[in-house]
C-alpha cells in the first residue's frame, strides 16, 4: 500500500516544484538571484570574497557612507548559506504573500523587515557603543543576508494561520534571533534586536493585511436576486 502512496506524493511534489515559478514568478526570480549571488561569492578567492562581503555589509561604517547600496546589495547574499528562516520565510511565506496580495505588498513586507531590522540593529550599535556595551570593532563587522526580510515574511502570515498555530508561529519569529545570540556581558548582539524588529514589522504588516481583507469583505455590496437580474 505504501508504494502507490509514495508515487502519488512524488508526483505531487514534482508538480508543485514545476509549477512554482509560474505561481510565484517574482519570488522564484528573487530566489534564483540570491542563489546565483551566493554561488558567485563562493567562487571568489577568500580575499576577494571578504572584500565583497565587507562592501555590501550594512554595518555602521558602510551605512554612513553608502546606505542605499548596502541595503540593496546585502539582501542578495544569504549569510552562512540558507538559514533556518530562509526556506519557510521566502520559499513558502513570501511566495504565499505574492499569490494572495500581489508583488507590491509581498515585497513591501520583505523590504520593510529588511530595512527596519537593519535600522534597529544600527540604533542598538550606536547606543551600545556610547554606553561601552559593545567593542568599537562592531562598527565594521559583517552584517548582510536575507534573514531580516525572510523573518518578516514568515511572521506576516501568522494572522492567516489557524488559531492553534498562529501564536507559536509568531512567537518563533519574534524569538528566533535569540537562537544564535552572541552575548556582550548582559547585552545580546545587535542581530538579535534586528531579527526581533524585523519579525515585529512582519507581524504588524500581517495584521494590517488581515484587517484589509476583513474590511473588503464587509464592504462588498450584497446583491439581491432582483438587483442581479437587473
């Protein structure tokens, strides 16, 4: 009995993969671009790869000199390969947002998470440097990747999940940054604040999208048989 079931599952999985670009064209294109960028960086020599990653990093030094370039370029290269939130956040959640709400809103959530997560981490760095909580070399540390945008997309779908899943799903996104935290005494690293801020941004965006859906449903005019027949 298990062999026909396995064949059916393989058939469904193959069909889903084959249909993915057609159903989520912009997300699929973005994924391809991210994987290509990661491959290109991996093909460079260690010295050249380090130079590229330092150039695109959204650290404090770069963001005071070329913020737009750093924000755009840093969202093209995943840090350390595909992180835990990358696959569900982009492959699944961002794609679903694209299908449900269109490219503009889906990538608006992603961009908002990426930008606000970065700005939050920079604010923490500035305050911590002034207070002596971080060492001065944090100003130029590497900070790039897609995880801020991915985690925003992940938490944005929380309001559309069944109630028993919505809260733990959102909680995972909000607390994800603490799973790989480096501590400076009692102070977590700036990436923890960045991930939490990006996740909160996505959650707020998801609640706004859910509210807009409910509003559009209540505002739909009811059509009586007489009106429908003209």
